[in-house]
């Protein structure tokens, strides 16, 4: 069931909407908590890579660029925040992780844009301009991560209590 939740979160990338507003961040965080450690990295990153290739080629008509792999590293960073959250799943910690995950992604992905995109000069001012230009996307990431993490973690906790299933982390 957890694999399906993550697959659906990633599939939601194909639904038109605000940039960076999707359940992907929450799905990666959720997978980092509840999937086996090895599966929590390869499964969502494989789905994200496949969806990136489809989105970029079909919707944006762009080709693969090496910098995309750095986004996958950034997505893996969100999973690793989920690793920290294991055995610490509380409302407060989910909120902290919901902010930390997109923040890790923001830092890594925008550093990659600055270092390899040719859009900004390789100076401190260029780095600052790159991060400043990404703030609107970061806001959407934070809002969606907090919202969808609340839904995913809350629904899962409700399911566990309703079904009287003791929480089991699959590690």
C-alpha cells in the first residue's frame, strides 16, 4: 500500500497546477519513514526519473540534461529526512520534516542551477540571484509538503488506529 501511495504522489506531477505544488515531497518523506531503507531510495527515484523523462519530453519538449540527476539527488535528500523521522513520528516532527525536506531540495536543486545552468554568473551575487528567483517555487513546495504530509501521515495514523494495527516500520 505504501508503494502505491508513493506512486500516486509522483503520478500527480502530471496534473496541471501551480509550479512545485504537488504531493511528491510528502510522498518521499512518507516513503523514507515507512519503506525499507533501500527501497525508499530506488523506488521513488526510479519513478521520478521516469516521470521527468516523460514530463520533459512530452510536455516541455526538452531533452535530458545532466543537471536533472542533481534533482534526483535532491529528492533522495527528502527521503533521508524521512529516515530521520522514523520512530519519531509526531505532529511536531512531521511538521519539521515537512519544512526540512523541501528546504533540502531547494538548496541542492538551486545550487545545481547556479553551478551548471549558465543562467547566473558564478559569483556570490549570481548564487544569491538564483536562490532569490526560486523563492516563489520554494513557497509552493513548503505549502504542499506541509499540507500533503498532514494528509498522508494523518490518514495513515487514522488507518492504523481504525484497523487496530500496531505501527510497524519495515526495517
